[in-house]
């Protein structure tokens, strides 16, 4: 099995470090992004509430100013000052005022709360006629929410008088319908629900362009608002869709506007951001791998050079040297390696010279020994010739001489020739 290289270990370590950092940072980053988006949603709702309050203030100021101005108009006061004035005469007197006010509803009532005439649109009379009790509620100056003819209005009731004599009331109103809801939704940038006493009067999703709220969605929103403990935005989680809602009071009559922000688009946005985060994490891993490859290459290249030089030196190439390209630890290692090779080459030269000198000495000694051996052999041969001759004579004497004489001669010849001093 091949041993992992330093470069492989560095790349693997950098990869593990990058993955660890990403695994630690991704949940934190996801939480931060989720909080930022949540704060953005709440900020959008708060901005919508602020815009609505400014709008309502302007509308109240406008309708109150219109009501007071019309209540002081001479045609209206003259017509209402006529005893037992008929409805047609009074209608003809107030119709130009209605057209100038661009209101959705105009009612004229007498001091007892009886309806004298009403104007509610291009067609003239309103369809629904209020009862005397309903009108008596509005006696005195009043502004707020009023349900009239099955529709909701934000109204102002202004007394009409001449000097100290009370002639009745002028009632001006703007209808709270789908058109008003669309206007508020587009102005505030949020979907809205206009409700009073738990009853939905109008709704609009003009800001988001989504389909109208279903009854179950409205029920979920109302339940979340009923359970809230403060006036901040609350989460209304339904079975199919979740919302962030914020309620603000609209008028004294109990009407309120509920700002609604669907979390479906928020979740889609958050999902897209998470994909970008994951893509960024993958890019970070790729960059870390490229960086580790570059750094490991710069680190291991001198090491591989040293390895190749060591292998060449092992094979006997002591002329190999390593180029010193840096002053760091690797450069110091290369410098020490070159010094070691220089010392090794010098030692090998000395050893070669010593071997050559030894060979010369050995050759000289060998020649001396050969000469001595030749001299010794020559001396031995010169000393051994008389002995061989004596031995030959002994043999021949024994064969020819008488026995007693032969024994005496043989005893004498055993000691001949005399031993050489050098043998």
C-alpha cells in the first residue's frame, strides 16, 4: 500500500478544516439570516402601520375640515332653516356640496335624529336608511366608524346651526370597502384586513398580488391576535400558510387594520439565500483545496528535490547539489544537505587516496615476499642435493656389501652429510 504523501496530508487537513468551519458557520449564518429576514418583515409591518396612521390622520383632518366647512355653508343652513322643508329641496341644496367633497356618504338629520335626506353616490339616494336611534347616537360632534346600510364608513358628524339655534347634523363618510382596502394595501406595501368586533369588513392583497384570504386564514389570524400579549407583530401559523400579522386601531368605533405578511415568499427567499450559502460553502471548499494544493506544492517541491538528490547520491552521484531558493527551514535543510554532500565527497576522496596508497604498499610487500620465496627455494634446492646422493649410495651399498660391514657403514652413513646450520 502506497504511503500517503505530505501533499495529500496537507490537502486532506485543509479539506477537513474547511468542512469543520463551514459546519460550524452555516447554522450560525442561517440563524442570522433568518433573524434579519424576520426583522425586515416586522420592520415592513411597522412601516405600514406608521404610514396608515399618517394617512388616517390626513383623512380625518380632511373629512373633519370638509364637514365643518359644509356645515357653515349658506345654502345648507338656509335650506335647513326652512320650516318643514321637503326632502327634494334639501337634496338639491346639498348635492353640490356632496359633489365638491368627493365623499361616499352624506346625511342630513334634524335635531330629533330624523333623516331629512341622504346622498351616497352618482345615483343620488343611499339604499339603506338608518333608524332614528342610530342617528341619535351621532348627536354632538363625532368621528369614527359607523356601519350604515350594511356597509362600513369612517364618518364625521358635525352640528349645523344658525346663531344659537341648532338645525341638525351633517354626516360625511368614506366607505371602507375593497377599494379603500386596496388603496391602503398599495400605500403601506402590506396585505391588510379591515375588521371591527371580530367581523371582517374588507380585505386586500393588492401589495403581494396573491389570492384573497380564505376564511380559515382569517380565523387563524384572528386567533393569533386574540392570544397576543403585546402590540408587536405575532406569528399566525396555519395548516397551509403562515403569516406575520400586526394590528393597529383605525377609528374610535372599534375598527382596526390588520397588516398581514405572508411567510411563503419569505420562506422562498430564505430558501434561496440558504442555497447561495451552500453554494458559497462549496466554493469555499474548492478554494481551500486549490489553496492547499498551491501551498503544499510550494512546500513539497523542495522536499521532492532533496529526495531526488539523495537518491542520486545513493547511486554514487556525489556531484549532485540542491539549489537554495529560500531562507526558511527548507532553505537551511538544503544548505545542510549540500554541506553534507561536500563532506561526503571529501571523505570519499580521502578514502580513495588511502586505498590507492594501500594498494601500492601491498604491491611492494608482495614483490618483496616473492623475492624472498625465490631465494629460499634456491637455498633449499642447493642443500637437498647431497642428501639425495647419500641416500642413493646407502641403497646401493646395502645391496652389494656384506651384512656386518653394511650395518656399520649404514650406521655411519645415517649421520652423513652433516646437518646444515641454516636448516
